[in-house]
C-alpha cells in the first residue's frame, strides 16, 4: 500500500471558458492537487459534485441557469461537509456574507495571486477558512451597520433602474409616502448623499446586482 498522501480533488465552476481553463490549469499542475471535474453553471456544479464528491469546490457566483449562491446552498444541504471556496469579481461585503451564510468556507477575488488561491485551497482542505484581506476589511467595516431590509432592497433596485418615487410606489403597490420613508432609510443606512450615490454603494457592496 502506498504511503503517499492523496491528492486534493478539486471541482472548478465558472461560466467563462478562459477563466475556467486558467483556474483548472493552475490547480492541475500542483503536485498535491488534481481537477476531477468542471462545470459552467450552478446546476452542472451540483451534478458534478454528486458524481465526483470533490474535496474542494471553487465556485463562481454570477452564472447562467443557476448562480453560485443557490448552488452552494443546494450542495451544502445535501452534503453538509462540502468545502466550497467562492472565486468572484465581487468585493462587496453583503455578497460575501451571503456566501458565507450559505456555507462557503472561503471567499477570494479572481484577481488574487496564484499563491493566495493555492494556499486557500490547502487551508480549507484542512478545515480552516480563507477570506481575502480586502473582503475581511469590508466585512469588519460594515459589521455594525444597520441591515438593509428586503423591502428596502426592492426599492433600491428600482432606484438603480432610474424610477421616481411614484413609479416605485406603483410597481410595489405602496403609498408614495411609504416609499419616501424607505428611501430616507436607505440613504441613512448606506451613508449615501443622494439616490444615485445609494445605487452606486448598493452595486459596490453587492446589495443589488449591476
């Protein structure tokens, strides 16, 4: 029987072929890792996970058919010990918090150095967590902020689309006065100067999608 340690088996998930090829290529040349499968959306990720039961899954968030957050929730629901690292371009603290709450053990930006990614894979494989310094700073920066409510997020989405208060009220079947109160609350919670600034902060922090 061989005494050599077993390789870390990795599933790579990303809808961009060039990115997927780059990540898989980096992992596959490591002496202690191997790529066991690839997927281009959340549904494929779930199927490939069931089939291969990888040690580590590298998961993109924004993908067609099913996004990474839903896939993480589904995989962790079926396989509670699944070790998933999010690889994304989104540095927002809200998006990161959602992923961590869904069960991600790591959260890295795609522009992370190769060394940082490989160290994260090894760390998560041994049971630790790995969150990029930029994300850790964002999480700490907003840890004591008042949370934006689901109702306020719906209003913020419509603000970002250029809707006036009356249009928002009509679409959400609310009174215009209620919408005005929610807008004031949103500006206060986000520390925004105006509606445009609030939308920009919402995009940057991952509260709403661009």
